[in-house]
C-alpha cells in the first residue's frame, strides 16, 4: 500500500512535466527533448537555493524561471536559426549538462529533510501523506491554471498554431513567438517537476534527468490513447487524463520493481514500456485494416 | 488601396530550378475594386496574391497598402487589413478546434489575443446566426471540431470567418477549385454578399472562365510573370468566353 502511495506521489510530481510535454507534443506538435536538461536544471536550482535558505515560493519560482529560459533558448534556436526542433532540443539539453554541473559544483547534493516543500507545506506528521497531499495540491492548481489559459483567446491561438500554421498567420498570430512561449511554459513545468522530484528524493543528482523525457512521453502517450479512446474534447478533461497517464506509468514501473526486476534495469523497462505503448496500437490497427 | 510597383520575384535564384515568378509587375487596385485574376498555371497569379498578403516577400519593388509601405512587413502583421481564403479548404481553418473556436480567432484577426475567455453567450449567438445564413445546417454543430466537416462546408465557413473582424482587403485564391458545383455556389454567393455589404477591395483568382466574367468589375490576366491584359468593367462586357479561352491558348 505504502509502496503504491509513493508511486502515486511520484506520479503526481511528474505530472507537471507530463502536462508540459502534452503542450509541446500534442498542442504544438514539436518534439521537444530539452526536457532532460530542464528537469535537472530545476533540481539544481532548487538545491542551490535551498542551501542558501531562500523561502520556498522563491525557490519554486526561480526553478520554473530557469526552465522557461531553457525553453526559450530551444525556441530561439529552432525559429531563428531554422534548426530542426528535435536537434534544437538536443543542442540545448547537451549544453545544459555542463551548466548544471557547474552550477551544482559536484555531481550530487543532498537536501535537508526539514527544508523540502513537503515538510514546509504538508500538514501531516507522516512524510508519505505530506508528499501525496502537497503534490496533489500542486497538480490541481497547475491543471486548473492551464485549463483556464487554454480556453482563453490566447490559448485558442496557441492551439490553432499547432493545428494550422497557414491559418494562424493569416489571422495575425506570430507562429514563432507562440512556439517560443509554448516551449517556455513546457520547460518551466518540467523544471518544476525536477524541483519537486529532487525534494521528494531529498537530493539533486546531475544525472537525474537522463531519459526522463521518455517517462514524460510514455505518460502522455498513455493519456493520449485514453483521450482518443474516450473521445474527450473538453480541455480540462484531457489534462486530467494526462495526469492519470503519468500516475499509471509510475504504477507500471513500481509494479515491475515489486515483481523482482533489478532497479538498474529501470531505464530499459521504461524504454520497452514506451515502445509497447506506441507500437502495439499501430500493430493492432494495421491488422484491423 | 493596394499599390504594387516594379515587383520582381525569383524563386531558387542561381539554382538549376530557378523560376522567375514575377517580372517587374505594376498594379494599382482602388478601394472597392473587385479584381478577377486569371492566367495559366505558373503565370504568377498566386505569387502576386502572396506578395499582397505578405506570404511571399518580393525580391524587388515596393508594396503599399492604404498608402503605407508594407514591403518588408510579415504576413501576420498585414492581417490588420487583409483577410484571406485559401485554395486548400484545410488552410483557412484549424481542424482540431471547434467551429466556435475558429470563429473566435477569426473575430480577433486585427486584435491581440488576450488571456481572457472571449467566447460568451452573445458571441455564440452571433456566430450561430451568421452560420445559419449559409443554410447548411451547421449552426447546431458549433462545438464540433471543424476538421470533421467536408471541404465545401469548411470553405463556406472560412469565407464567413473572413468577415468576422474589420477588413479592407479580401484575397481569394481559387476558393472553389476543390469543391463540388453546389458547394462552390454557396461559397461564391457568401463571398459576394460580404464584399458588397462591407465594400471590400477584393482579388479573386479563378480558373473558372464563367466566374471570371461573372464576378468583379475588373479582369487582370497574367502570362509568364507579367500582366498581359487589364480590362475594366466596360471592356470586359465586350469580352466573350472564346476570347478569354484564346488567352490561355498561347
């Protein structure tokens, strides 16, 4: 039970990133893999500022701001230098590794139990309950905010940009600016997840981001499959299902660990799970035709 | 309203597939003019239209709209004067957004898109009434994704969308080329209504000879990147379908 509750809490922490990847991949149709870098960046900024005893809201804001800068960089490389979106993301992600290492000063920094957001915000005695409730609160606030933004005129313009660029240009929308803003929002949310996970595991590690984009992609793909299957059109419902996808993916990983899979194999399991999520529906569909 | 002077456009300059799309083209279109633009494939009509809209920036020459030099202004900023309907019915709408969402964005063509929810009951009512005017029964499907509609339905809606916000210039690039005759009729009737009601300056590209004699008050024919004929309404009255056909023969 406790085992699944921790998987649930971790899934909630990862939902912020999942929602960010949903924005880039499903709304803007940009394959953004800055994620690995901006996730670690969120953890790194959090570690540095917590050690300097900054107040928690400032720490979170700074982590998200740092992530958004990474997103803007990828956006600028993509739109100004006309470099393929995938390559732009790889360029920024790779560059960020050095920046993260230099900022952090060493490869691993432990965080003080008393300082983490789950202890400062959580009302309970029990750590696991605090982790669950605080991450749930954050995800609810974030989803509500995002659902609102996507329903505004600005949000419509964002969604239209990914759907038909000729249309948006003709309607006075600067597509490049929109993409940069989208990447900024997505990577700010990824950095938030990096910050939360670092606080959740009580350390920031320079390698914590390796392959994290696959976790996000897998979660969003599970969510998206559910969205298509249920035929959901309302934006807030779609966001909710994406969060569910993130949690589901963590539970799958947690279950595979309980079944005796070696923890060192977790990246392989992740990769195979994503491959299955993407591949199996295509195989089934081909047979149906 | 629109002044093009010495417009030149060369695509793929210096490469084996170099194409001169426009050669020193001059064209002045007065306010309220409805120009029908004809010419065979590759004559430069669409490039000329794109130079006006800003989708193509000319290699040489100046573009003026309402007296303002807009030669280097990007497409998305010219939208404050220019509304467009594309040849491809998929080009003018965002398929994943609902009919209502598409109309909302069209209603903000000349305005910034702000962080507030703009679709209220009054807006829904306006859109429903406008769409009911088409007589296609789409007024009860406002929440449907526009991608689920047929090409003809989408093109009719795109035409209506162009009139959702203030516009001076309407650019129609073969809006009915991909449509069946009945849908084409609906789209062109809608266009005529909008043009007349708002006294728009209009440029229509068409390959339909009957349409090119029927609509507008001026006929401009292009050949090999140049304007070959430019007839006013009186001169066009004298023109027969055979004459027009002969223009395409050479």
